[in-house]
C-alpha cells in the first residue's frame, strides 16, 4: 500500500494543560510532516473536546455531574505540576502569551484546520456520562479502543 | 517472517487506577486484534501484579516495607487525578459498575485469558524489595529492560 | 536503507525522578541493543539538562526565574508519587544506592558515553526562559518538534 499515508496516533489520556499542549504540538507537527494524524481522547482528555470550554455539569446522575464540574473544560485545564489551585496554568499562559505561543483553544483550532482527525473514546464517555451532543461538532467520530488499534496499525502510537 | 505476529508492547510504569485501566483495555484490545501483547510492569505498575491485592509489607528492610505498604495492591490503586485520599477511585468504581465496566481485578483476569504476556521488571523489583514469590503465578517472566526492548523490536511500544 | 540503524526516540516530557530514571534506562538499553537513540527533552524534562544540577534562577523575567527555581535541576527532581516535600526521592535514592542502582547524574553520563543523542526542545526553552548556555555542553542540538518527528520517522517513539 505505497499510496497510503503513514499514521501518527496519539492517545490523549491526560487532561493536564501542559500535556494537552504537547499532544497538539506533536499532532499538528506530524500532520505538517505528512502523517495521517489521529488523536484519540479518553478519560481526562475528553475535557479538551467539550463544546463549552468552561465548567459544566455534564451527565444525568449526581456523581457524573460532580465529576464533570470538577474536571472543567479546556480553558480550565490544570497543570501536571505546580498547579497551585489553578495559578500554575495562569502563570504559564502568561509566559506563553509573551512569547507568542498558542493556547489550547488555538491549538485545537490549528489541529482541526491541519486535518488532524479527532476521536472520542466511547467507554470513557459512558463512564463519565458525557453525551456526544456535549462534544464539539468537529469531532470525526466516537470510537472504541478496537477501532483505534486498527487505525494505528503500522503507524506510530503515543500515550500522553 | 510473515508467519510471525506483530507485537504490541506496553510499559506499565504507572500504578494509577485510571492509567492501569487504560493499559489493560489497550492490551486486551490489541490481543483481540491479533497482536502478540507484552505488558511490562515496572515501578508503581508492579502493584498490579502483587499476589495479595491489598496492602502488604513486602520486602525485608524497613524502608522497603514502608514503601510497599504505602503503595498497596491492585484493589487500592490511587487515581492520577481527584484521588482525595482514596475517595476518587471508589466513586469511579461506582460509576463503572453502574455501566458494567470491569474493574482492575477482572481486567487482569481477562488479559491473562486473552493470552496477554505479563512481565515484571527485575530492576524495579530489586529497588522495591519485592520477591518473585509475592507476585502472581500467572506472570510469564521476570525480565530486564534489555529483554523487553528485544521483545518490542519492530512492534508498537507504549509507555503508560 | 538496510545499512541504516533503526531509531528509538524518547520524548522526555516529565521531570519526575522516577520517570527520568525509566527514560534513561530505556534509552541506554536501546542503545546497547544497537538502536540509534534520540532523547528529546521538553517542558519539565529540561531540568535534566541544566548545566548546574541544583536549583538556579534561569531566565530574565521574574516569572521565568520563579519557575526555574521551583523546578530545580536534576539532583532535585521530585517523584511522581510519594514526593512528600522531597523526602520520597531521598528514600528512593537510599534504596537504589543499597542495591547499586545508578542515580540520574550517573545515568546521564552513561547515556552520553553510550552515544545517546540528547536534544532540547526549542519551544519549551523559550517558554521557560532557559538559554542554550544554561544547558549541558554534551547536548547534541536544540531542535523543534518538526525535526524530532522527522528523526523518529520509521522508528519507535515513546512519550514519558
């Protein structure tokens, strides 16, 4: 299959600001390098794909609602280190802005424009009570882990 | 070597409940997709393989004993986020149970039945003072990092 | 290209003591297995490459200085779990020393001697205000994510 693009597949498990940033920089970078890029968002990573970037009580049950409010959306992602009740990301965003480095919202937009395929994990959506309608329209599909493994076959796979 | 299976190799470094879950879902999923799956447990990941799923003072020295008690076993894995002194995993397990999603114990059993090869890292066992006899019998082998790298050659490798 | 070495590429994003240890053990192990090994240090991982292994206020601006002092250098890396204000790594180092397992400083030296290529991420250096002159001389190069992706093409890639 010489005409087929090589694939670069990122499992975006983390919902940490710094790791999500790294995932998008890698994904968009691999896309520029002519890879077919698939980003598969699961667990905390689902926060990146929520339609409303802020906090919202997704889910029907009390537990789900609590979880989703606590997790927030992509404009409130915590940092994996030095979070300090949300101060860390604010400082880091300030440092990034001064140096013209893009934020998560802009990186998500870039990835979509670069043709990166965004997928959401069906199992994680089920556990956390997040319906498809609460995720962004630009999502390519909701898939299971089996579909992701098939997609990634013969390509690069990263777990972030 | 056309008759050889492709390999899917997971370094299970983390002992976090949510990440271990992801590792098993990926491992068992890749096995169903006809990969030869090797899961290599190291550092915190060793907690998953302890024979007694609860806390136990493995090791001979005081320091080792303390470490092993603190780390616990696979029925007491902490979460990477929202652990809240152990409440996080309890809530998450509740959410999973309601949706018929399996726990670590069941996922470990599934992986073994699916023929996933489980390996323990010799160096990490040495550092933490965990003898082979404290790990589950289903372990395929105790190996060093060199053996793992050889095993993974030409296949997929994930670090979780 | 049969004469070309396969590559083993590690994105060292984490600056956690235990994860950095794992990264070096894998990198040096892959090098012994005759892989061309590229370790690409970004974000917290940059702490490993700082010339002065202790804390230092890198950067020109107050925010950068604060970040760099907080992050420390490779002899003060925190642990991903059980850090307890720095006690965790001290205990672990004690356990490792007793069993003749090398520390980060020695592992870095081994990697360099084994011919592992060390790269620093230009974007992360920019965000954190770390100039090239504050990183060790043994660094092969400062590169962007695009160069890393090109380097890793056809090889193994791990995100740690």
